[in-house]
C-alpha cells in the first residue's frame, strides 16, 4: 500500500511540474518569462519524473516479493490488489488483560507450562516408587495336552481337573527408599527450574508487550502529525500554485510546496503502515495472531494440540478455535 501511495504522490508531483514547465515554456516564447525559470521548471519536472519511475520500480519489487511468498509466477497479467483496509483507529489497550492474555496464549509460555505439568506427573510417579507395594497374585494353570502317545497310550486331562493353582499376597518395602526419594527430590528440582523458566518467560513477555505498546502509540501519534502535515501541505501547494500563476511568487516556492506535499503524503502512508505492523506485532506478542486472521492448525480441529493451561478447564473442553478457518496448516 505504501509503495502505491508513493507512486500516486510522485505522479501528482510530476503532473504539477509538467504543467508549470509547459506554462513557462509558452510564456518564454511570448517574452513573459526568462530562460532561468524555464530551466528550473525543466529540471524539476525531470527530477519528479525520475522519482516516479523509481517509485514504480519499487512497487514491482514489492509485488515480486509478495508473489514469491504466495508461490505465484513473477508475472501472470494479474494485478495484486489488497482488499483489507489498514486500521486507522487508535488502539485502546488494557494492560492487565493483555498480560493475562499473553500468559494464556503465547506458545512459548504454554510450552513451558506443559513441561511443568509433565514434570509434576513424573514427581507423582517418583513418589509412588518410594511407597511400599502390596500386590495380590493369582496363578491358574492346567495341562492342555491330549491325544495318543508314541507307545499307543491315550492321555488327556479330564474336565475340572486343575493341575496347578496358587493365590498369594506380596508386600514389599524398598530398603532405605534411597532411590525413590532421590528421584522425587530430582523431580522437585526440575519443577522449581520449570517455574523459574515460566517466570522468566512471562517477565520477558511483559517487557516485549510494553515495548510494542510504546511503538504502537508512537507510530499512531506520528501518523496523526503527518496527516495534519499533509492537509497543511495540500493547502500550501494550492496557494503557491495560484500565486505563481498570477506572478505573485517565484517558482522555487512552488517547488518547495511540491516537495513538502510529496514528503507529507509518503510519510503519512509510511506511519500508517508502521502502525498496522505494530498492531500485528502486538497480536503476535499476545499469541492471538493466528486466531485473529482465521488460521488454525489441523491438530486444533482434532483437539490434539495439548492443554491450554491457565484456565479452570483443559483446552479441548474450554477453548476451541473460533470463526471459519481460512487456511489450515499442520504443525511440524
């Protein structure tokens, strides 16, 4: 979007400078202008023309990059037209809700919570290994051979004749319980490490969120400033052009007004793009960017992506992907 807005601004600058150059050339032929003004208008026109050509080349480069990402040929006689308008409304955030959302949805934090849950289960297993064991054992065997022996005698086990059976209860206690207790202590240390990792990752996520919100606010304030600058530059350009047509000012004033207007238009589009990039980065920092854009994993549709810790209920029962998926991908 920014590249095409830049092309549009350069075309307006080229058009205005071309009209000024043609006008001064005609006035030179009638003796109402001089060679200096015509030369300046010609230089300005060709500079804006070169800027327009460079801007169009930048559009082609960006479109080529986008086609490469979309696995499209470099040129298929189709123009790529964005259908999603950039957001122009200020994002009003609630800090506490953003932090809780990041704790629940960020994949790196969720992964650490799953590791903690697995280590807690291993701790239960280690503690069970240190407990005394009481096993009930039942044995039941019978001779299933029947038929004629080589000496022509016939053998068989009659019905209800059990040849071997046993029933017992085994009670065992490991001597000293050293191995079981050592494994339990090791799992406790791992759990402490897992919790420290989660706290560190949450701390990092909080700082990343704060930095992203600062970028978001700064980009939007600059967008508003450049928006006002563009409106003022548009008025100034119209005034300077009218004064130049009536001979009240020199062409350098028009040139300055043209440059200011083009810079304001390009800067406004650039800051609006940076603001939307910051919005997408905020969605990525909170772990909601896939859901926002309707992207789900095949494992999520099968409810096999694992638990989403931080809720009262597990992931399959509590949080399911919402909206109609636009693209389904498989996690590796």
